[in-house]
C-alpha cells in the first residue's frame, strides 16, 4: 500500500496511468480498491473523461505514506 501511495505522490497521475500501472489478475485491483475504500486516494474528474481524471492522495493518504516517501 505504501508503494502505491508513494507512487501517486511522486508526480501528477491520471486514472488511466494508475489503472495500467496497478493492474493485477484476480481480484483486479486489490491495492487500488483498498486505497480508495479506505479514503487514502481519490479520483478527481473536474469534468474531464474518467481516463484523464487526476489521481491524488487524500489527507489520510498523505499521513499513511512511508516516512522516506
């Protein structure tokens, strides 16, 4: 989970980029799903298509990052 949080925080990311980088076979996106469910990351569309939406850490996600982030 901390790898995902650090990856999101590293630079601006899109939803499409996140789905490509964090895909797995079964279940499809367990780390991604857990991060969204636990309120650690959010997807901000701001009127753009979903694949172009921005992915960012929430305040809770920032607090959960690794200390060396």
